[in-house]
């Protein structure tokens, strides 16, 4: 079986997968189960020349993960340059042992996102993963990705096998969060602003405490927005994007923006205001003739909701108005409160 941990950029996927691997190693110690954690992020990020052969990239990290750990290393870049690792050697090393493979940031492999039939290297990779990490009941494959676009090629190669999307935990207790983050949060709406995602809240607190951390959260967001604009935008795209706020349909979201949203276990997307309000403001700056004023008003409602007094009726009024405007723009009308049908 395969399992995916899908969450927005900077949302804590790497930490979640690493901790899962650590717990599995402790619990399965002595059971002759190979628990293999590799990452295409951080210190073992994908090297440009590795994208030509994704199977070798995966096997190289499996071999690297088997090396003894020290505080200073070993150094992956040096290992990758000096040591040749073949898929046959890895398969022989694994033998017939039960195994669990955990891959962090699987989306970093070129072609894994928005995979098209005929990509020979990616087809070979998915076949390799299926044969050696999903074929029998003694194998399990877990991966992380910032958006659900990686699921399509994986679902295709798995055929009839189930894929479970694991929804990572959210912060559901404001008082606990205040204690955890040292009282930097002043209102529950602060949590909603970051989608109640622990990783985003934690990094926002770091930015408040240390000016040198400023911009870490914004970097990936700004790159995603620029990529979306470069891919092309239209007023129809704006309508579809706003519609995803209501129904969570990932197909309504430009691919470049999926990494800015949270993903639910039923493969729907959930908006994160911290990421999405700047997206809407960008469309305002681009000068949508039809929707500039409405988009600006929607953004102002988001901001006013965040800044309104705790336990006041103003916050709910802003939330209601914002949702009403989004329904109007996206033509998703509620037939009781807003019975406008399909009229535009």
C-alpha cells in the first residue's frame, strides 16, 4: 500500500515524515524490517544532473541513508560524485526483507508533477517503485509532496492498489498553541490566518522573534505566484480559483498554486489565507477589468476579519460578506440565501 502526506509548502511535511521513520525504526527494531527514509530536500536535495535518471537518484539516497550517521556528515554531494550506486545493487541488498520506504518531497523529481504519458524515465521509476516497494504484502511506500499533482502518476502505476492520503494534524486548541508558541498569538483568528497548520504558525513566530528569519515563508509563496502568472491567467481562471474556496476542487486551481493550499484526506484543497490573499492582490495589480474591485474588497474582508476584535460580531460579518462575494464571482450560488441559479 502507498500513503501520501500532502501539505502546503513550509507546512511541516519533512519533519512529519522524518519523525514517522524514527518511530517506525524504534518499534520495528529486531523485526528484520528495513525502514528507509530518504529526502529530495534539505541536505540531500536533488542535484541537476540526477534528474536524467530518477531511479538512480532514489537508489543513491537509499545507499546514503544506510551509512553511519555523524554530526558532521557524511556529505551527500561528495558521496554522489564519488560513489556509483546501481538499482541492481540496492535490490540485492534489500533481498526478501519486509521494507518501508519513505520519500520526502517526491515532487522534486522532474515529471512527477503533471506527469504525461511517454515520459520514459518517470514510467521506469514508477515501475521500479511498484515492483520493489509495493508488490507483496510485506512492503509499504510513504511519500510527501506539497500538492496533490504527484498523485496522478502514482495512481496510474499502482493500478488497483489503494493510495491513502494522510491529512497531517492541525492545531485545534488555541490555548495549547499559545503555550507552545510562547504567547506570540493573540487571537484564534491568527491560527485561521495560517490554516491552523503547525509548521506555518511556528515559522511565523520565528519571524516575529528573529529578523534574520524574515522572508522564509514568503519566498516559496512569491515564486509560486510568479509561476502562475507566467503560465497565463484570465478572468475565467479567477472565477475557477475562487470557486475552490467553496468546494475544494483541486482541478479549479492553477497547478503552480496547489502548493499554497492544504490538502484533505478526500483529495480536496483547503485555502490558507496567509498564502491566498497575496494571490488575489496580485490579480488586482494585474488589472482585471471585470473583477479588480471585487477582488480588492474580498482581500479587505480577509484583512478586516483578521484584525477585528475577538468575540465581536464584526468578524462574522466580514466572513459572511467575503463568502457572498466569492459566490457571486465564481457563480456558485446557494439556493436558499442566494437563489440566483446559473445567471451571471
